[in-house]
C-alpha cells in the first residue's frame, strides 16, 4: 500500500527565501510519495515553480534554490492514485486566476472527480492532466470568479467535493490551507520565529526546527494575516463526523510523527502490546518486518518478555518500482529488499510481526526466506484486522478480488502462507491502541463501512 502525497507550506514575515525550508520539509515526507516533487514560491510580484520526476533529490538534482525566491511557498511529493506518473500530473499546479497567480498542492482523493470533470468540460474548461487536483483547481477558478473572498471560494468548493483531502494554496502573497470536513488526511501547523509552517506530518517541522502549534481541525481553512493565524470553519463540517484514516496510525505516518494528538510511535507500541494480549505464544524471538513494523514488534517483545531481534534486514537502496517478470525473479526481487540474519533465525521459534497483509504475495515470499534460513516455527501476527475492501480515499490498494482476506478465511490464508500461527489484531484492540473513538475513525477497508458515498468516481 502507498499513501498519496505529502504537502508543505511556509509563510514568513521576513524578507528571505523559504524554498529550501520547504525542500527540507518535503524530504521528511518522502515516505508519502516518491514519483514526483515540486515547489512553488511567490516573491512579492511573481510566482516561481519547479517540478520534477522521481525522488525529491532527483527532481531537484543540481537545482539552484535562488531560482525559487520568495517568503511564501508550497511544496508537494506525489504518489499517484488518480492520473499516471508523469510530469504533467506533478504538483504544485500553477497558473493565473483573475489577475492573480495561484498554486495548489493536494493530498488525498476526490471520489466524485469524474462527474465534476465532465461538468467542467461541458462549461469549456480544458484539462492538461488526469489528476483530481486539476479538477479542484478549476472548481476554485470557477468559484473565485464569483467572489474576491478566497475563504468563501474554498468553502464553496468543499461543498461540491466528496472524498479525502488536505490542500495548500499560494495565491499571490497569501498562503491558505484546508483539511477535509471528516479529517481523513492529516494536516498540522507550526511556527519557527517569524515563519509559519503547514505540513502533512509533524516530522516536517522537526527537521527545520519549527514548533508544533496544533492540528488543523477537520473542515477548517487556515490563512495568515499580520503575523497571526486566521481560521475559518466550513459550515458543512458541523454536520460531518470525523473519520481519521486508521492506516495513518498503523502504517503510513512516520513513527516520529504526532497526528491528531496521537504519538504514532506509542500507538504502534500499543499495537504490539495488544497483539500479545490476544496471542500469547511461546517463542524464542520477536522479529519485525522492517521498517514499519519495528515499533509493534518492540511492543510485543516488551509485553511478552520474549527477546526482540532484527532477523530481517531491509536494503533501503532498492527502489519500490523494481519489478521482475517471472515468479522466480520476483522472489529474487524480494530477497534484494529483505535478507535474513541466519544466525538469528536458524532453529528458532519466531514471532513475525507485520502491519498488514494485502495480496499476501510479499508475505509468502517472506515466509519462504525465513524457512530457507532455518526457522523452526513461524507465528505471523498482523497489527491490524484483515483488509477486506479497497480504499477510495487516496491509498493505492488492491481491488477486492486481489485482497487475500476478502476471498479467503483466516484458516485458508494460514495454510497458503505456511505458518504455524496467523493472528490478526481485532478491531477493538486496534481502536484502543490508536486512542481515538471508534466513531471518529475511517475503517472502510476493514469493515466496508465508508464515511462517504463511494459510487461516484
């Protein structure tokens, strides 16, 4: 699974260039998107931008940040779920709007974007990309033609769209941000001296020394005037309940982030603790599937008193798009990414902790690697319930027919994987570990109860 995008915005009251700070913030969010990256700035009279394909370091290789002047800026790292991975789909989008310059960067997915696109095409709008972000841009243009109040423009657009999103806008010398009324995608505000910063995760603040102020509330528009944070609450947000994405806490967010007041590292330690409470297994060692499952494995180890061990080592220099055609070559590809420490594995009863199983193919390869390394027993514990349905809110996930838990019982999956134990964390334990009430979480991929209509895209 991959999340769709990370966003950063900086508003400074000093006469300085902030593009390099946005770059560093995006670097901390690289895990949220690796297909393309971009930054847009405003220097007081003109908008500047640069976009490129690949990792941030590829997109900005040998780039001189003096070509991105200005004390207001936004940035974006992308993973595509709507629109192909190509330059014209990269962000921020940049153009003029009623004599003003505007740039937009977006994280999430708009479920009714296809119908909105058709509506806009009939009105004469011409699209240059395949993304729902361009749909958002034209909706903003259309509504902004009717009013000079940009907060009202954003509110009117929010009333027309369905889905998950956090967005940042640079409109001439002003920085705006909005979070969807259900709060599905994370967004937070920080300050460092005379600089205000907005980002998808708090790790972007840490890298530049900014101090977290708070999360942006669901359905809240943020902008800045006279060195102060200004806030506007969208009216329809009062009638929409929170639906924070459960997988931000399980997998997507970096463990050193804080989202909606929840420490992600502690949440994942709690997941491991709850796995032990549900599955007390006699074993020699607790091994994580690196890297996202490490805190949960530590949590299980601490609760069970079974030693923690790094039985699998991840090669961080193998790209995620590394694809081999045959089954044998695919196993080689997995081995290039993950390699066992045989001295930690051979002859031992292993508790293997993973955050999720989607198709099951990677898990099968992992089990095969451990068996070849001499594991005596493998007890596979998963830090979330079975994934039985796709996500429609900006997470690249398999279709239902590809989801192993949607088409097999736990017993059947256990047999396919060839493990002594297969245990999934229960929904109640997961919710308890996260620390947010059940009614305020989106668990659609787990229970097929989605917070919005999903039949419009």
